[in-house]
């Protein structure tokens, strides 16, 4: 696979949840190995976030880039924040 084919690939976490797309790749200049990939996370039409993943967390690369870890969904983060705030109020 060529790098230009890797950029823009859809990334799935270990539960097959779509996380985002490959936006950038960091190489080790000494040995040419990929160290990190930067994902663009689509929040909505007007907003995007980025997430850096160690290349060790990549399980497979093919039609999709599949991670060997789970990435919490945005709504899960919001629910967890609400639960923490409710616990603090009690």
C-alpha cells in the first residue's frame, strides 16, 4: 500500500465503530517506520477534532484501518461527564 492510499482511509476501533479518517502519518526518520497516525474525527459538518494514535495500536490495514483498542464515542464522553457531575453534587 502506498502512503497516499493510506491517507484518508476510514479508521474503525476494535468494535467496528467508525472513528474517523487517517489525516497524517509520523515516521521515524532513522528507520522509516510509522510511529503515529493522526485521525480526523468528524463531529459534525462544521467541527472536526484530531486524535493521535500510536502505530502499535493498529491491528490491520486494508480496506479499513482497524485498531486493536476501543475509542470512546463522543456521546459516551458526554454521558460520563454528566454522571461525574451528578456524583459530585450528591
